């Protein structure tokens, strides 16, 4: 291969920034050529290299006296700082998620307890009103409601106060 052809290939590779060759990827960062062995796609590596190149150019443009090695070190520090903050935020989010799941579990337990309490109260009301079990309609397996018959409606005011009575009839009319 002629030197001119080789130089053209290298120049073309620099323009693309990443070239895959048999599981190896040739990348150009800061004008330097690196061969990397990776399972990542060429597109992924191209995005990473472009991001790093952009960071290096930004660092060098803000301080032109820096050499490329110092700029690379500062870019590395920037990325390490960014990664640390992201991991810290991820850990905080995981902790928050655990708290949410714990709260959801607690609320489910409270709902179950309230359902049991409701069932017990309904049974007590039925006992007080002497409701025949055949007068109880099951809409859902976990819920039973009283059919408001004339007999029950007349006896409720004698037994229950206003707010409880209103709540009972609101539930039975649904």
C-alpha cells in the first residue's frame, strides 16, 4: 500500500472518529489515534468520542495555555465528578423509591384492616337491626350491603343517630 493511500485512509478515519475493525475500534480523541477493544457499537463509541472531544475543546478554549494531557486530565476529573453526582442521585432515588414502596405496603395493610373493620361493623349493624342474612346482597365478594326495605328504614331512626344513619343509607342506595 502506498503511503498516500494509507494517509487517505487515516484521514478518512479521523473524520469518522470511530472505525470498527474485527472487534477493535479505532478512535480519534484530541487528534490522537487509539485502538479500543470493546463490545459497544460503533455508533455508541462515536457518540462517546464526540462527547469527549467536545469537552476537551471546551477546556482548551477556556484556557489555551493548557496542553492536551492536562486538558484530558481535567476532562477526566469532570466526568468522574459527573459520574459521582449521578450515582449519588441514583442512590437517593433508590432510597426514595424504597420509602414509597414501604408507604404503599403500609397503606395496603391499612386498607385491608379498614375493610375487615367495615365488615365487622356491617355485621354488628345487621345484628342490631335483626336483618335476615337473605336480605344482604353481595355485590363484590368482599363487600355486603343491606337492602333498604321499609322495615329496616323505619327501625334505623330508633337505633342510630343522624350522621351514622345518613352514612348507612348513602351506602345502601348505591
